[in-house]
């Protein structure tokens, strides 16, 4: 997938939300303009995860948005999601690319390691995620990824870049200036008093930034 197709707010679902709250909050984010959602759930039983993923697929389809599944190729195929995001220990990227084919999206966590990003790009991922870019309440022990990783990737790699970890509206602009194509946000989006307004504010950051 072309880099310019992967740009904007990337909403990652909070694991603490129950099913009804999860769907309501994601729908509100989509109403605010978010067009990329990742379903992340490492604790629920498979039947529950499948039911939620199917509901999210129907919801994102209604908004013309993209749904990615975190760390689970089988679930992504089961619910006909648009793609999958894999961490370092979640599977072989080359094999995943072959299974997904050219139309579905494959993303990979590269943490703070540019060599890992180069290998992921060579494996054919559509985007590489660097983070935590700021201290993260979700992953407080994650290593810090330098902002210049994004400018380096933009000039040397064809894959899009995603920033994750502790991102807020206030600290996001330097990441876009450095070349980040996607801003992955959990807490600052789903913990906002007005999720739709927060999503719209993130989208405006991209509209105001130079691609």
C-alpha cells in the first residue's frame, strides 16, 4: 500500500473497555474523522475477541475506515480485517506478507531500532512503528525512540512510519515535522472528555502539516 494512503490518526483500542463501551467509543472516534483503527486485546477469550472484532469490522466498514488486528493473523482473516500489526515476537514478517497478499496492510513494531525497521521494510511491511516516543502510561518500561528516527526512515525507506507512545495533541507536532505518517493514540483519544472532538483535532494536525 502506498505511503500516502497511510496517514492520519491511528486509534488503538484500550483493553480495559467492555464490548459496548468499546464500540461506542470507536464509533465516536470515527465520527470525529479517524479512519484507521487497531483492535488490541491480549486478555479476552477468543470467542469474545472474535465477536468484538467482527463488530468493529462492520463499524469501520460503515465509515469507510480501515481495521487492523493486533498480533493475530488468524483473527484478521476470520473477520476479514484490512490487515494486521505484528510485534517483534508475533510472527515472521515475510511469511505474514505472503499470507496477507498485496492488498491487506502489514505493520510492524520496530521500537527504537532502525536496523529492525530496515529489516521490516525489506520484508514488505506497509508501515513501521517507532516508540515509545514519549513516556507511555500503557507501556511505562518501553525504550524511548528518538524523533530523528522518523526523518531518517522517510529519506531511506519506502514504508510509512507510525509514532506510538505517550502522544498528545500538545506533543504531536514535532513528530509530524520529523516525518511521521501515523500517530497511534490510545489514552489521549479514548480518555478525552469528547472523543469525537479529540479525533477531529488530531486530523487537523495532519491537514495543517506538510506531507
